[in-house]
C-alpha cells in the first residue's frame, strides 16, 4: 500500500484514507472482503448456515468486523430510505416495515 494520498491528486481527504490503487485507479478491481460478502448475503437472505456461522464468528471476535457490519447495515437502511421500501410483504415483515 502506498503512503501517497489521493488528495495530492485532487481527490480529497476521504479518498486519501483509502489505498492508492483502489482510490485513484478506476481500472483497479476492488474485491469485497469476507465480512462484506457475508453481510450482504445475510441482508439478501442468501446466506448458507455455514456462512452464517462464519459471519457470527467474525462479529464475535473483532470490533473492526462489527464496525464494517454496522456500516453495511446502515448503508442498506439508507438505500431503503432513499429508494423506497420494498413492496414485498414478506420482506417488509422481516424488516419490521408496514405493508401500507
């Protein structure tokens, strides 16, 4: 990882906290971390029992993993608020939303 920040390239302070390759090179493919993949699978209700156990293990063992998990859940909630609530009554009931 380079210590050169993207703010030197005019990208600002937020991007400067990211690794140079992923923040500055749009062609660089950024792979999601295991916690991200497992969290999105859980949110999408597409997580296997083994993956659920792994997610639980990561969350119990690491505060950093819990922060990533909460960030993703917050992003998901914000997207629901911005784009609207799903109209599927099953999804709404699981999220604690009304079907009105």
